[in-house]
């Protein structure tokens, strides 16, 4: 379970960021929280692109979210789990592993922090996969029952994990940016992800280091910005200038350009240009990172 370690957490500010009012735990309320989070808080690792590793602790992630920023799974699910706990939900963190492509063997290598919620007053017998840190993943929670689930243009599958006994496997839609995610049944602490977080934030092989990716999800589909390519629900546009790039970051993903210096904005643009050229030149690939 998530420990009550965030005394003084700004629940009001967090809910305001999501555009929601406080309400007692229920399945409908959980769905509203989840949907609002993936719609309003972007999946992004711009700090990593700038060579600034981010803290792992949920209070630091929350502070960044309240400034209009986002993060990747450790930040997003870490902060969201703390919010759910503060609102009275029974939420548990789990060790997870995302596979970026069919060539990657299923595993639980801690490159993902997964969440489950149990004990909802109006659905007490059902456990729910709650994940706002998968980029183009689910728009709403999924019941932990084997089967297929349709949300907007995507069809997902849940089944027992073959690599984490007692755990579960989430299989993404074939059009998704990754293949699947397995998570273990036990309780994980944020410290369990520290070593992997450091690697993902700094290693040249890390997808977060190699490719600038920003994503958000809504009921109808996914918006993504990979290097210079803006994809709005399947309609792609090549960004031609740094002004256009930062306009998209703000207008589509809500990331304030004013939070970055002119030098930082220019650096990010140069990196996106280089990443795009490497991709179209056949020297690399724009793969969404695995966390």
C-alpha cells in the first residue's frame, strides 16, 4: 500500500490542476481522476533531455505537476498514488516492466511503476489497474479480469503474467507505442526504482535520453510530439521552427515555455532536429521510452 508520508500534500492544488472537485472514493470518481490526469498532465522527460536528472520522490513530482509540467511513470504514478491515498483510496504500488517492441521479452525489470486500487465502496470485490504513466496507455482504469477492453480507438488485453506469478500483463493495442507491460503482485516502495530511474535519466542507451517524446491521452485518442513530428490523433505534421515546437508544447500539452530559459529552449530544439535527422536518415528510431 502507499504509506501516509505526504503530510501537508496540496490536494486542493492537485485537484485544481486536474480541473476536479474533491469527492469521496467511488468507481466513477476514480474514472474521473484517471481521465483528467492523462488528459491534463503530460508524459514527458524534458528535464532528462536537458541533462537534469529529476528527483524520484512524489513531493518533488507533485511540485513539478503543480507548475504545469509532467513526467514519466515514476513521477506521474508516484504523485497520483499519493493523491489517491490522500483522497481515501486503497492504492498499491508495484514493480513493473514495459516492453517497447515484440522483440523485447516480457519482464519486470523495474522500468515501470504500476498501480492498483482495491476496496472501492461500490466495487469492493474488484481490483483495478490504474496507470497514468504509460504515455498513450489507458484513458480510464481497467478491471483486473482477464479479457479485452476497448477505450476509444485502442483495444487492450489483460491476462495473468507469465513472468511475474500472481501478477498481471497489460497488452497494448497494436497501434500503441509499446507492446505490453507486466507487473508483480507485491508491494513496491519508491526506493525500489531508484537505480533504474538513475539509468533511465542518464544512460546514453535510455529512450528518454535518445528521443524527446511528449504525449497525452484523451477519450478519442493520443497526441504525441516525437522530436519534430506532431501527431494529433493520427494526423501528422512536421514542426518547422522552434517557435512552432514550443507553441505545440504549450497549446497541445500544456507545457509552459516560460519555465525554460532561451538557451534551454534552443538546446531542446537543436536536439529534436538532430533526433529527427537521425531517424529519417535511417541511423536511429523514435521509440517511446519504456517507463
